[in-house]
């Protein structure tokens, strides 16, 4: 997944730490490289448990996150791309088609870069339009043999729970049914929660539970239940906790946790134009 030159750079940068290696800013300490390896390794351990049928579903609660890291460089707080590494390992284990659903509030440019020319990996990202890293436009659909296997949904601020429910029903489900993955991976970022300071997509704890339950149901229907959530962003500790509990309860088939944070002031934003554009562009 990552070029040897990138790994060598990370080793050297961390050996000279503290340092900032990306304008996000991405800060590294002397232990950052080891932590990144442990995060990638923990993700692989969860993946292998699922692939070996030791568990039905898995959640890799790891740091640092990964979806901004490209094959060539670290960026956006991400050193190694944990979910991309897991996707390739799954394919080496015999699972040919992998679908990645990325609901972090930021576009996973690194994951897209890793698979944009690969028709065996379907990458779908929901993200707030116009924020870091500035990628993830509608017309970024993949390249060469991978054209059509990258799906970006740049969303307006304030989209909220109902918008994501529509995305799950009208975009994610039909894409998954057409692709028929052997494994579902989820880049699970909780920075779209309404109290998170970095963006403004206005999801609630209940919204995360509903979204997570929808992708778990797809895994049950299409790939014998095989699904792994991999932690990405989340910068308010209380919202991060709520989001993780929402997803894990959905994985267990239990009711959502009590929402201790409440909901934002209702300000529904109609995303019909976004959905129409996506369905037309991807033939849904």
C-alpha cells in the first residue's frame, strides 16, 4: 500500500521529532511511527478475526487515523492509511471485492488515491463540501479501469440525520447491491457530529446509529455479515464516545445509547440536488 520511501521518511521524521510534517498541521513525536504501526496492526488483527470467522463484525478503535494518508505521504493527522492496508490484506486473503464507506466529515483523499484506478475496490465518501482537504468533488469518479468505482458526495453544511438516511437508502444501498462486495469496510469518523468543532454536518447520536445499522444490514445481506469499522476523525471527546457507542450498538443489534448531547436546533437542508446528481452520474 505505502511506498518504501514513505515509510523511510516517517521513520526519519519521528527520529528527529518533535516535528510538523504536514500543513494540517500533522505533528509527530518520537513514538508516532510506532503508534502508527500499532494502529495499522490492530486494524489487521480485527480484520483477520472477521475473515477467519472468529467474530462476526469488528471495530478497530485505533489512533492515529488514516484516510488522508496517500501511498506517498502523510497528511491530515494521518501517517498510515489503516483502512487501505486492511483492504489489500483482505484481498490477499481471498476476498476479491471490497467496498469502503467513509462517513468522516472530511474527504478521504488518501483512500481514494490508493484505489482510484482499481475496479475491485468501491470507495464511497460522504463529506462536507469546501473543507479540508479540498478534494472529493462529484466528478472524481476514478481513473482508467477504476472509473466509476469512486463515489463522492460533497454535502452542504447542516445536512443532518435525515440527509444521511436518504444517502444510505438511495445511494449506498443500490451501489452495494450492484457491486456485491465480499467485505464492507467503514471509515468511521465522528467529526460530523453536531457538537464537533471542525465542521458542521449536524449528525446526532441517533443519526450515527441509523447510518451504522444500515451498513451493517448491507453486510448481512451481501457479504455474509463481514464488516469492519475503522476509527477515523472525531475531535470532541463526548461526541466521539457517543458516536462509537452508536456504531457498536448497531453492530450488536441493540438500541442506540441514550443521547446525552441532544440535537441541534432543527435547520433541515435539502440535499435532493446532491442525490439527483449522484444518481445520474453513477447510473443508479
